[in-house]
């Protein structure tokens, strides 16, 4: 092992020290070592030529040390019996932000010359953090951002993520969006959901069951939504999903449209939506016309379908009136 990697290994082992002051000192040292070009070059070399059974330090091995460091610091905070004062909370928040910053810095350093870290290891770690109530409360916002910007933005990782992992991500973030917890802001959650829906629809069969129930619940309550960017991301995701699902689940897409058109018409008429949100809503209207009336079919005999024809006709009248008022 080269001298520079030996120094890094000593530092990584120091992150597991039982003394908080020693761990803090080693964390600062870790950042300096990872920043050094020679360290990056050596880790790139060992990661590219990693042989089974080799004792060489690699990017993935360092990542495992960093995970254990975060776990140890989290356990210390969780077991702390200190009286919870404003000063204590501020100190904890600063510590959590520092750990997330270090994790993000490491991942960016490892992957800046192309993805070096295993996607499966990254996803497993992110999922474990977000599935733990305490960790999600502490790191949820930072880790959701990390997932969006440093994992799901890497095209190679899209090919590495298995259908089951896409489904697990979808289930997790739909659950987080619908939960009463507000540790992660809804705009960020809706951005992650949009990206995961896109991944599910391009890499799997679309996660039909989860998304039909999710959109039905999330968009029926638009009157309570205070942030229009959330609706913009969700309606865009809805359009991606609808295009994907219409081929094999046309009747369910029709039913979903008849459920969601009234709240979306409300958004259009009463909330002053942005131009991008209006475009997404128009796209959804257009998709619903296509699945209800393929090739312009007007009757059931010619291929048209509605779950409730009386309701669908009334929705079309309301849609027509809304668009006429918009044009006028």
C-alpha cells in the first residue's frame, strides 16, 4: 500500500475512535486527505484494478468507513442525555450539517471523474438513513438532496439501479410525501418523486399500483397545497406516468383522470398557476382526451371509454368553459 493510502487508512480508523474530540480531528484530516490530488489518483488506481481478496484501500472501502463514522456520531447524539436547550439543539444541528457536508464532499470527490462508487452501496446507505425515523429527521433533507443531485443525476447509475430498487425508492418517497413529518420540505420531495417516477417508467413496468394510489391521494388535496412548485413537479410526474400506464391500464388512467380533473381545474382557475404548471395541466387534459377518445372516437362502440359518462361529459363542459375564459 502506498504511503498516501496508508495515511488515509490510519485516518479512517481514527474516525471510529471512542473519543469525540479525536473523531472530530480525524474528520478534518479526512477532508484534507481526500482533497489531495495524489490521494484521488491512488484511490482511482486501486478501485480500477481491485482484485478479489486484495487488501488495497478503494473508494468503496473508504465509503464504508465513512458510513460507520456517521452511524457512530448518530448513536452518540441519539443516546445523549443532555438537557435539550436551544444551545444543545444548535450544536447538534451544526454537527449533523458537518457530517452531511463531509459525506457529500466525499461522494463528489469520488465521482467527479466518472462514477467510482458502487451504485448499490450508495443506494443502500441512503435508503437505510431515510428509513430510520431518527436519521430521517436528522439528515432527511440533506440526504434527499444528495440522492437527487449525486446519484439520480448520474446516467450510469440509472442502468445500475434494479427494478426492485426503483420500486423501493418510489414507495419510500411516496410514503415520506404523505407522512405528517415535515423534516424534508415538500418541494424537494416532489422533485425526487418526479425523478424517481421518470426512472420507474423508463427502467421498469412503471410502478402502477403505487402511483395510481399516490396521485389519487396527493392531487385530490391540492386546495391544501401551499407551494405551487410542488404541484408543478407532481403534475409533470403524473403526465410521465399516464403516458407509460395508458398502454396497459387504459381504464385505470381514465378513472384517475375523472378523479383528478376537478382539482386541477380548480388549480387553473383559482391559484394563479405559473406558465410551466399550466403547460403540464394542459398536457394532462390532452392525455385524458386521448385515452377517453382514441383517434377521436365518440362512442363506446367506436372505442371511446369513460368510467362515468355523465361525469365525464360534465368535466368536458367545465374544461371547455375554463379554456374559453383563459383565451378570452
